[in-house]
């Protein structure tokens, strides 16, 4: 257990509404990541953070923003949700040997 | 274009036999490879990894083989157990800042009793 929690675990929202997903870790890891998982695509990196207030874009960052004001929290925001953002979102942290450990996921449905 | 590919979306194996999951990559800068296992409604779980300086890494029933010249890696599970039924993802990183992982699309393994 890498001490990663995600909230909410499930969310249904409407197109055009803002949505924020939260990732919380308890082990003071420097690097944190947000991925989305879609059938046939595996997991794709949205954004990542390498420290407080230090973030960078991943492969599929359009339509998403992130913030990290504390080491333990990494927030993913969809400013105006679209149906193409219906997905399962996973947060991850990097372990000691460069492997990544994942949270339980958030299933987001945009109607 | 996908840099990491798992060409078999599914695999069915009899309990006790060997499961072989395959993964191909195109980016020659990748130098670290990982396998993850995922059950429904859970996050991926790290299984085993291999550095590009090795061609084999073993951990219990799981062995990963890396063929750099062919840009191919495989995961062997011996013997396969019903509890191994899950989706398996291979992933690769280029050792750059952030250790960003590039994932394959996954292979669903079904181990029949």
C-alpha cells in the first residue's frame, strides 16, 4: 500500500461543468502523476508534478489543468467537462526504484 | 503512433501452464520496462521491472525477458493460477526527468481452472 487515496471514487457530471479530482498521498513522495485509462489505450499521462507548484504536461493534457500547493495533494481540474473526458482517472507516485504506484482510481462520467 | 504495443488483447491459458504476454516498443530511448497487473475497479499493481542493461529478471513465478535488438519484451508466468486472471500492462520509460511511463494497451489474461 503506497498510501494513495483518490476522491471522489465515482462522479457523474454534465457537459460544460467544472470538475476537480483529488489525489492524496501520505508518504512525502516528490513526483505525482495523473493518468487516464481508456479501452485500447492503456494508461495515458495527463500531467505530472515534480514538487510543490512544479508541474508539467503529459501526452493528453488538453482540457486539463493541475495544481499542487502541498506535497501530499495533487489536484486535476477539468475546466469545462466534455463527453470525451469520460474515463477512469488514476493518480500515481514514484517509488524508490522508479516504479510507479497507483491509487484506486476515479470513474468519471460526463453526460 | 503508439510507442508501446501489446498486440494480443486477450489470452486464455489453462491453470498450471505457462502464460506468455508480449510487448513491443519503438522508441530506442526507452531504458526501463515494467509490467503491471490490473483487476477491475482497482488501480494497476506493479509486478516486475527490468533495466535495459539486463535481458532477464525473475521474481517468483514471474520472469520478464528483454530483447533490445528486437525491441521486444515478454512476461512469463509459471505456473499460471486462476488468481492471475487480470489485465496486464507493459510500460516503458526513457529515464528522463519525471520518469514518465508510456503504457501499452493491455492484454486480458484468463486462467481457466
